[in-house]
C-alpha cells in the first residue's frame, strides 16, 4: 500500500466546548495520510487513477464554512469520511492540532479509519 500525505493544512474553524471558545475561528492544523495503491496512476501518469489532493484539500478547507464543532474528535471523523468517500482510499489517518492550552505547543487527536 502506498501513502499520499497532506501535512498541516491550515484552517480557521469555530471549535471548542464553551460557547465563548467557538465565538471566533481558531487556527488548526489538519493532516491526512491516505493509503491506496498508486501504481496505476504512476504507470499511466493519469490523475484519474489516484486521489486529486488539490480537490481533497479544498474540501477540507471548505468544511468549516458556516459550521462549528465542540470536539476535535468530531472534526477528525468528518475529515476521515471525506477521504474515505474516494473509492481508491483504503484507509486514512487524520490528525487535528489545536492551539488552545497555555504552556502547551498543541493538543491533538489522531484517528485511523479503514474501509
């Protein structure tokens, strides 16, 4: 199995348990690792034989439009669902980093989902 990686997609989403935390968008970093077989794409140099990571990036960035979440776990699950909707993706790992706690670089959740 091969892996396509989108590392640290920068987004500004409304997320947090208290209402006050969700009042303004927060800086988050979202990373995805997609497991799929890329041999057909490599052999044919054909984008239709793999994941169009530009389109996936746009879907992740646009996910926050008019939305909010309480938990980064919920956001990670939705991002995983977007990736697994592509028929070639066999598994996905999603990490969401949030920069909210003082004296802490970040808080993160990492999930893995398979077909």
